[in-house]
């Protein structure tokens, strides 16, 4: 990662600090299985990953309070599509929440990455939701013949189409970042529903989508699961001062000094930071 610091700017006569950031939105929740309408089997779509945005040359003005928000994961589908994840923001930059997975035979929702489609009958199937350009990818379609769910899209690749029974489509891959000083993968899509397997929630502070449920008569495999919450990381050279003020609405850790940089990790809430 480039070593960046305080740089003089002629814009408005201010002195600017350049920082690196990683902004991950909340992942989408997976959709439920339609367990009330015959046939009482099928699979929900996997949740789409939260949007993935990173840069290493963002100018901030010392003394200015910048808004920062960490997006929550999308809600689990109960008898519905999964909820979209919430956006994460840093000043003027917004990362879009992941799309919720489809329910019954409905489509996955659009988002940072799109949610996977759901399947309930052999004559109807949901398609994957669209991803946001530069942040993620499209979710996978369901497989109406096999009644398996499509995988949610990820930052690194599209979600896969629902597989041959009993297997749901794989979620799209995430993308690794080393802004924290170690390589960590964020924003992976949740797998589509596999028959007889309960949904699994996305991991906290990864932006991952949740996996979809697949029902073959098991009550535990009918409802979706929540998406993983987002996270925001900010890094700049360790030779410069700590962030001056972080408002009380934000949960964070740091600064941690690694590789010649100070790194702050914001894991929940909304508030302001002043450099």
C-alpha cells in the first residue's frame, strides 16, 4: 500500500491529509422457503455481499468533522425475501448494502452485490439481483428443476446458479484487503439454499451475505438468516497525529500501528471523525 501523509493543497488554501480507506456495507439476508403452498419444498436465495470500496488517496481536511456510518446486515427472511444490508459511508463515499435473497420463486434483490434467486416450483424460478458497478456482482439464478437456490453475488465474482439437487449455487467470492496489516477477505456472497440445510448468518464485520435455507420437511430449514454487518477501516502514516475526535456513536478500535501506518477499525454505529 502506498505510504501517504500530509500534502499541501492549493485548493482553498488548506493543508490536506491523504488517507487510505476500506468501506464495506452490510451483507444481504437470505430469503425464506415457501412452506405454506404446495409443494412444501424448495430453497431460498443467498444474500448478496455488501459493497466493497477502497482507495489510497482520499484527501481530508484537518479540523473538519466527517460523517462515518457502519451498515448493519440485512434481516433474515421469515416468509419473505431477505432484507437488504444497510449502506456504509465515509464522508462523501457510500458503499451499498447487499441485496436480499429471493423467497419462494422470486428474484433476488439488487444491492452492492445482488441476492440469489429462490425456487419453489418446477415452472417458476427467481433470478439473481443486480450488483452495483465498482462494488460487487450479480447474484445467481435459482434452478427450478432441482428447486435449489442461487448464490448471492460477491465482490470478487458473480453468484452461481442453483446446482443439481440437493446443492444450492455457490456464493460469489469476496475480495482480500491488507489495509489492517493482514490479508482479510470481505464481501463474499451467501450460498443458495441446499435441501435440508438451515440458513447460516453472515459473519459480523465482513459484509458477507448469509446462506439460503433449503426445505425438505425440516422446520429448521425454512427461514433465512441475517447478513453480516459492514466495517470501515482508515489508515494513514504513523508519523502523523492520532484522529483528534471520534464521536460517541461509533464503536471502534485503534489506532493500531502496523507496517508504518496507523489503522482505525470502525465496527458499528454512526457519528463523526475529526482529523
